[in-house]
C-alpha cells in the first residue's frame, strides 16, 4: 500500500504542491527518500525516526521508501519532516489514510517529537486553500497562516498531538488569525526644525507613493526626515498585508505570532551586496526591495552604493516586480515600494555651505553625484535640497504641523486615489497611473498645460519626466481636495524638477 500526504515547495512567493508518497515493502530494512531532495530533506529520515522513537513507535524491519513528486522539482528545507512523518504513519496504518491525503503539512521535527516553526506558512496556506485541503503546521506558525480564511489551519506543538488529533483522541481547535501591533516610536514632524519644503515633499511622496531624493550637507536632517515617513503612511490594507506578509514569511521575518499592518521600512547599508538588495543567494531569496513591498525603501548615502546595484533598481522601480534569475532558479517577486534616498552634495559634504566651502568645488559635486546615472535620477519624482540648519534655530520652539495632521491629509488623498482607480487592480496610487488612466486623471487645465509645456522645452524633460510631473501634480491636487489639476498644482510639481536641473 502506498500512503500519501501533501506539502509544498517554494518558488518565490508561490508554493507548489508536492505529493509525499510512502511505501513500506518487504526487503532489506532501510529508509530512503527520493525525488530530488536537498541535504536538509535527506536528513529528515533521522529526525522522523527519532520523533517516532520518542512516541514509542517502532519502525518495522522492512524497506521504507518515500518519494517526493514531482521528481524533477527541487525540494529544499526542513519543513518536509512533518509530511514525511504523516505519510509514514499512514502507511503503518497508525493514522487514517484519508486524514493524511486531505492535509497539506509542513513543519520541522525535533528528536523528541516537538514541532519547530518554519518559514513559508502563509504561502503554504494559500496553496492548501487552492487545493481544497486543510493546513497542518507548527502552532507558532498557525496564527500567521490562519489569515487565509479559505482553509482550516491546525497548529500542533508536537507529533504526538498530531496523532491524537487525527485518531480522534484529542481534536485540535482550528487556529485563529493573529495580528501583531507594533508600537511605533514617537517621531513627529514637529521635531524637525525648519525644512518646510522638505516636509512638504515628504507629504507629497507619502500621498502618491512618489520617489524622493534629498540632497544636503551632513547634519541637515535628511535621515531625521526619512525616519518620520512611517508616521505619515496609512496602515496596510488587508490585501496589502497579505501580499507583504507572504514575502516576509518566506524570508523568516514573521516570528511574532501573526502578521502586522505596519508598512515595512527597510534601510539597508550602502555596503549591502546586489543579492541582498535585489534578491538571490541560495534558493533565490527575496532582497530588500521585495521586503519593502507596499512600504518604504530608504537608501542613505545613495552615491556610496555600488553602481551596479543602483542600476539594477531601474527596472523594478518602473514595473513593481523583479525577476531573480539564477542557474537553478528563476523567481519573480513583487516590489512596489516608495524609494526614499539621501545624499551629500559632494564627497566632503559641504559644497553648498558657504561657511565651509568645498575646496574642490564645483568638480567635487559633479563627480560625486555623477555616480547616480541620469536614467536612475530621472526616476525620482521629487528632488529637494535640504539646507543646513543654524544652531540658533535649534533653540526655537517646535513649529509646523504634527505627523498626525499631515497623515490625515495623506489618508484622505489616498482614499481619493482608491476611489479613482476602483476596478483597476494594477493601479493603487497616482505613481502607478500611465497611459489612458493618467490622461483621464491628471490632464491639467489650459494654464497648467502652458506652464508644463514651457518648462519641458526649457529644461528638456524626457517623456518619463513629463509623465512624472503630471502624476505629482495630480497628487498635489488630491492633497488640496481639487477635482482637476490646475496651474498652481503643476507649478509646484515642476518646481521639484527645476531644483534638480539647477543643483543636481
């Protein structure tokens, strides 16, 4: 008799169903696993044997063969321990055969039979729902997987509990979805003295998911401004939380007993490798740009990043997804993020500070910012200069709007965009609009068109730059509560390109 259980193998954020077949036949005693397993899967036989011994279940003196089908799909990871154990218990007639066949299982077994949490419970639950099966996983991963409401999720602490559940001795109650509430540090925009233009750019970027570059001397407040961005963004919608959590689940970042509605804020160091930023390594794992999906990717000291790493960002910024191609894997990950970058004006950092003039000006600045290619620079919708703040200004009382007030406007603008793009799943914010959708939403009035045409001719806007100005103008109009894009909206949007043309 051949007993069957089911599990998954991961290809990016997708989980492919794997059938675990187990046969116990007469012959030389042995325990073999076939079907293109990696080292961790091959070692499962010893973990399964130890777990069964802990339950006082002796293996028969027969040949045990486990086949992982399809045989040409690589199987990686210790999460195959539990489905192999289930198939073996069903083959030994300790568990009902139909119980194993109606379950997608994943979990790592300890030698004493306890189940350790594994990565990928959320994508596995999606695969189980599509196949019409229940999901069996470690209890530590169950709250995360239970967010997929179309399938029953059973969370167990050990193999003994699994046996008692399927034999009817002690049924396990289905898991409930868990949500992690993270306390966000009280970082308020009012803490930033001055920098009103940069604050305004931050608000526009948050409202329309526009990419923002800040250039200023060291200590002018660029990193401080960037740290306030999470406080301006609305929480993830349920659909966005599910998308983001699937990536974080594969990366092993969900170890708090549920998913979070807080938008991710990733800030990799400039020494990070291309595989760390874009994705790759063993198994083509997601990189920082995918971990920032539906959130913010902050690149401080932008020119210090390797040129090759920066150039690989160009295509993901435009398409919202990245293909990680390796010799043994071609995996596609979503990466719809808000790119927030900061840079010094030159290598010494004081090119624009008259009190501490750069000795190599202006060549130092041109050489330093020249590390950022023109095509990549063109992808920044907003570019602002962040001037140094005088130490006398630091003693002034806090002024300006708080993060709560700005966040309310951002939320209202995003709600307007959601209503505008209803029925178009590919469009969420103004930064996503293109073609007909952009023309319908952001066509300015006659005066606005005149301003835009004149500026485009004077500074030589590319077609991409022209459309990005329109998107920013549409966001400014949304923040203003206006139905149409008018001349003041276009003029403000254009000003963020004029500063760039002059200073950068």
